[in-house]
């Protein structure tokens, strides 16, 4: 086992997926969170649609943004 590099990319939130995240899914569960609150799931290209479908089906999904955010 190697130490993770300090520059290691964030990893997809899908269970068991080791891929670097390229998307951030911003969501809110109104039963648990105040309206301004945003939870973040990270997703690779492959899991972006399944994770956003999961959140969207529950009306939790608020935004999908590139991750990491482009500099500047
Ligand atoms: Zn993934």
C-alpha cells in the first residue's frame, strides 16, 4: 500500500468506484437540510448519470458542476 499522493484527485462517490471525480452533484434533502444547505457527491463520467438519476428521482438534485472547478 502506498501513501496517497497529496495531489491525488478526489474519487467518485459511487460505491467501489476508484475513478477520479469529474463532476460534483450538489443536492439537498429538505427533510434533513435547510434550503440553502448543499451536500456534495462526486462522480466520474461513468457514474454521473446514475447518481444524478438517483438524486433527481427524489427531487434532491440541485446542481451539477465540473469538478474540480476550473481555475479562474
Ligand atoms: Zn464512478
